[in-house]
């Protein structure tokens, strides 16, 4: 967020003055004013004082950086007002607590001080001060709920001036959120470290802002869970949805039914004491823990120790493959409900949250159809089909959950006629399903569009809103039933080594969608702030960046610096295939025992280098692109020479990179797998250089030349080794521009 001087436009009727606060360097409001309200004025004034001021703001942000640094806050607060100057942060910085006191607040303040010390390397006092003259005064008005509730007040006010700072919040949750905002304000300055002077009034848009981590398909150790809770706190997420049972594993110690974890987990499970520790750890960070025990499907691991629960004959073993499988609990067997009654009661004691997730998704019904006893029961009780049988099961389980003081959460499939109205629907199908639930009186949360494992870019997740689509047309009272949403990290292709990279930093963009005002939608600003928070998350111990080099070192083995650099040049531009195509294109059927040591496991799900390259191409062609610089004031017969020079250097490096990599590919099987991708990058580099040469001539390239270059690019766009070469579409734009024959594509007002 950049602070601009107020700029008035003489003769500008639509926009009389510029807003004082604009998000980051893209200045979307300024674009709108120039484009929509003042085109003529801007054109006439291009070489006059107004034009110089606009150019200095848009093209030379460093000219104002010394006065007011950009604010890289994510999630963007509800309201920010810029102050004057900044608050110096040095070794004398102190914190003091006032108002309501409790140990959780003391721990939050100590955690804040530790984090600030890590970010700055300053020797700070590790404990809050006991006086009223601290640098940062924290006033908490009242206690939070003993068990955190949906809709609890999470607001705060943060005031920072050159002489001190004050944080005021109604509850400890608001205080914790405000402390995270202050940490993001602190940055290096010409005088050391400082926090920009601002006044922030902030509160979340949705009360349910969650991250689901699947610990059942691949077991995720406690230290990984905890550091991701730290990441959630940093971006103000407040629900950790813990997927704990699956076909591949039952991951919780049950003292009443020890066969569940002893026989159904390969020895990889969480003890009850460890779970209590995680719950306490999360509560200290304002995060609720909602457990999920998936039933009646996705339950093969249950049946290894308790085959009497199943609808089929068995025998059963832990599933090693991925997908939807036939085994399901028998909804007509009273033994099922007796065990679930006891198990839910046991789990309710270690998970204090008011909500309990029962799964309920993807039951194919094959075991039900093949079981004569179940079919007879359905006929005797007027249960017409499998949907009705699942509704019967969900209704029975819901009563057990309520008996133990909890509220049921379930996936879309539990929304069938007859289910109780207090069930919360988690929609993986989309806003239409969410809206349907709201119209029928059900509360709901959206996960469709937020599946992190699908490998979508952050901008695609960011564009999806719980209140868009069918949900946008709901009546006000129906909209109140949409509680928010959850991102989901399903674990078929993650392990403790790479899971952080599959969640972060993209999850921060989703967190902003749940917290910030709906009109906060500019992807350029989001990406700029995402880069900032990604670096900050490393100070929490998250490994979403550091893991990459370690995995590449394993893949490369002994390699010269030049060979490793060539590998990194290639892999920086690759992404895994998207959606569910990885399983469909696997060289062999993937299982839970498949090693995750390939390049496809190592590269990030979104290539920053590939995205920045696309922005550079668009800058050269003069198009305003998401995440890039502003529209250029350029004469009609030129292109961006600086961008061209950068592109030539990039293309030359790519063209020559394969020769550097090939010796390593001969020594490493894991590198050899991506040799074809390396050759594609070399070919794309050559095509890019040819396109730049053609554009420089200012004449349309021949059709045969265009066809030849596009054939190269089409080959490069095809997935290979389950990897995508991200720059290929951007190079295609250059080829098409060369074929069009214009030397200048700069946008003009």
C-alpha cells in the first residue's frame, strides 16, 4: 500500500481528486481516474507538471519511497489511514499489556517479541514490560470464550505514530490479529527498522476462515502441523480442519478401540496427549481445531481392526492406492452406531471445539447394493435409494454428535432430504451447492475453488469468492448462513518434506479472500504482497522455500555449480500438471509407498519465475498485465527497449541451458527424466530470440515462419514428466506479435 499526495485534476469531472491510499505499486484507483475520467486532461498534460507527477508516481515509485514505504499487509485490513513518518524499532522496543489479563495474552506478547527479534535480529526483552511507557501499549477489553466460538469478536484498532503505538481489541483474538499486523508493518529503513505510521481499523469479513490438512493419506508429523498453525496465525486464519481418518490410515489413538490405530495406521498416529497439545497450541493462536473422521465411506482403515463395521465381506487391509473405493460402513448395523457413540464421546473430550466433522463424501454404494441384508433393511424401512440410506446414516450419527455436545459438519453429500437443519455443509461442489444449502436453512462453508493440491495459481484461488455465483443472489438472511470457507490440502502427493510448499504462500491469498473486504480483488497488489509474506513466513520455520534446494540437491547428486545452476534455471520454470491429471498421467499407478523424490515433487506448484517472465513479455508488448507495471506513455513507433534487453538475455540463457544440463542428465536418472523439458526450454529460447528479431524489423513475419515457431511452442506446451513449461504461452504471444508486424504495442491513453 503506497501513500500518495492528494492530486487534484483541473477539469476532471468524474474523479475530482485522487484517493490518498492505493494498494501497493499498481495504484488501481489512479488507473481508473486516468482512464475513465481524465483521458483528455492527461493527454494534454503529458509533458507538463501534472504529467511529470503522474509519471513519477507510476514509473518511478522510488521517488516517493523515501517519504512513505509501501505497506505489504496481507490480509489487507478493512480500513487503513496513513500517518506521518514511522516508529523506530530498535533494541529499546518494549510491549506492555493493560486491561483484561490472562496467560494466553502473556504468551501472545512473548511470541510477538520472539518473532520481532527474529525478523530484525535485535536483542529485545523477551517479556512484556510492567509500565505504561512501553513502545507498544496493548489494551484488551475482555476475555474471550472459554471454548472459541464462531462469530466471536476478532476486531482490533492499531495506531502507530512516530512516538509510539497502541493496539486496542475487545478480545484476545483481536489482540493476536493486531500483533500480526504490527509484525508486517516492521521493515528495514534508512535508520534501521521501523513501522510505518498508520491507523488501522480491522475486522474479518467471514467468521470461518480455515485450512484443512489431510494427515490420513500421508502422515504429517506434529512439528509440521505446528509450524503451519504458526503460518495460519500470521494470515489471520482461525480454523484448523484436521482430516484424521481415511482409507489409508486412522491417525488418532483410541483408548476404547485401540485396534483402530494399532491396525489401521502403520504405527503412524497421534496420541491423545499430542492432540491435546496441538489443540492448546492452536488456541494460543486464536485457531479452532475441528476434527474430521470420515464416514460411512473413505473408511477402509477402520475395517482392518473392526471388520464388523463394514458392509462387505472383507478381508480388509489399509489401502495403498488413491481414489474412491467400495468399502463403506453398514448403516443398518446397530454395532456401527454403538462403536461410533463411544468413539465420538471419546474424541469429543480431546477436541473441545463445538464442531465435529463426519465427512460423508464419495460413497459409491457398491457394497450396499451387493449386501442382501442391507437391501432387505431398505425395503422394510421404506428407504428408496442409497442417497436416502446415507441420509438415514447421517441422521443417526448427527444425533450421536449432538448427544456429546457437538454440531455436525459434513461434505456436500450429507445435504439430502431429511437431514437436521443444524448440520453445517462444507461445499466442495461450488457456490451453487452452497447457495442451495443456505436457501434450505443450512449454514455452509465453501471449499470449491480452494483445493491447494490442484496446483492452481494464487490468482485463480483469489478470484473465487464465497459470495459470488449463485450465492450472490441470496436474500440477506440467507447470506448470513454462509460462514466463510476453507482451503484444502489433500495429501496424495505431499509428505513432510514438501507439504509446506503446497500450502504456502498461495494459502495467504485465500486467507485474504476470507478476511478482507470483497472489493479487495487486485491480483497485482496481491502478488506483490504475497512475495513479501512468503519471505516473512520463513521466519516462522515454514520450509516452503528452503525445501526446494534440498530436494534439487538430492535429484542432482554430485554436480558442479554450473550444472546445478542449469538444473535450477530449468526447474524454476516448471510446474506440476494441474487438477487430477497427475494420477492419470503417472508412469505407474501411484500409491502411498511411491517415493516423492522426482522433479515434479520438488518444484513449487506455482512458478514465480514463469509468472514474472509473462509479465515481462506483456510489458514489452505494452499490455497492462496482472502483477506488472502500468500502462506506458510511449510514442507510437517504439517498443520497450529495456524489456527487450531483458528478454534477449533470458532467451539466450534458455537457449544455451540444455548444453550445460545434459552431462548431469547422463549421471542422474532423476535429472534425465526432465531432459526433454530441458530441450523444450532451449527451443523456446531460440523461438523467443527469433520473435524479437522479427519484431525489431517492423514487418509482418511470414506465415511459414509463424507456423514453424508455433509448432515448436505447441510441442513445449505439452506436459512431459508430469510437468508444464510455464513460459511457452508467453513466447507464443511474442511470435503472434511478430506475425502481426507491429514494432510497438504500447498501450496509449
